C-alpha cells in the first residue's frame, strides 16, 4: 500500500477524519488527500450455558492517502 501512497494506522475510537488528517500532517509533514475509516466490530461467540464470550476488541483504523503519491518514512519516528 505504501507504493500507492496509502498508509494504515490504528487510531483512537473517538477521533474524527479531520483530527486524523491534522495529526498526520503534524507528525509527518505531508498533507493527506483522503482519509477512510474502517471500524472493526467486536466479535462474540457463545460458550457453554449461553454465556457470551468476547473474542475480539473493537478497533478503529484509518487508511490515509497522501497527495501526489508522496512517500512517508513511518518507521523513522
């Protein structure tokens, strides 16, 4: 995805697209052209006696696309 100027980050569940876009620009100095949000819902399954067991926690991820296919060294910081 980095070849195409797209980066995936796990973000705060309360963060908005504007917050994520501003934080990305502040951290890496590269403007983001588009921010997509993917929310993973908690997956539950039933165990003995009908008691629910939560297997997976809810996660909010942001896919950030940079302008003009600019690359960002994410591991530098």
